[in-house]
């Protein structure tokens, strides 16, 4: 049996263009992961108050989790025929989550992180649907795996923000 290699290559999405929907979703989530990483580190460095140790460790854990998504996202972008947008200007233009403004109280840091992670969850779910429609099971699996990381972060943040909690202000 012989294969038409050129035809097979076209069929498995190695000819994606930069503006293809799956590529755009992957680039956005790559940039978002870097913004989240830097935000989490900023919160980690600025933590204070009665929950200092717990929050300091939580932000460090969240930062590590975001950082660990970068290489698989970048490699997936390469696998499907593009280069990750890794220059700072490009990252800022590509990310859909907001970079922290900096000097916030603890509650504001948690609210800001919560809003950003909710946004990432929504986009990753959309990205998985788009990848599924584009017959890209590798990207579906990647988004499915990573959305669970961010869903757990959202759960922790949501619990910290419950009404009546006077320890986080």
C-alpha cells in the first residue's frame, strides 16, 4: 500500500494559516497563560494579612500551573504549522485577559483573578468546540485538560469571595 504523503499532510492540518480559528484560539490561550502567570506572581509578591501564608502559597501554585501550560500550547501551535506569538508586544495584543494594575487589596486581587480565570474557562470551552468542528482532536484534548486546571482555580477563588468572609478584605 502506498500513501499520498502530500494529501495526508493537508488532511492533518499542518497547513493552518495564522488566522485559522484553531490557531487564533491557541495563540490567545498561550498569551493568556503568560498574563495569568505574571498576575499570579504579582499577587504572590503583594500578599498580606491574616491569610498570608495560605494565599501566598495559593498564588504560587496557580502561577506554576499557568506556567506549565505554556510549553504544551506553544508546541501544539508548532505542530499545526504556526509559531507561537512569544514577543511581548504580540502577547499583549493577543491576550484577552487583563494584566493586573498592581497595588490592590487582597479582595480586589482575588476578584480580578476570578474574573480573568472565568474568561479563560469560557474561551477554552469555545476553543475546544472550535477545534472539534475543525477536526482537531489534539487541540480538543489540550483545551479539555487545561480547562480543568482553571476550573479548579475558579472554584478556590469563588470560595474565597463568599459573602461574609471578613478575612479577605
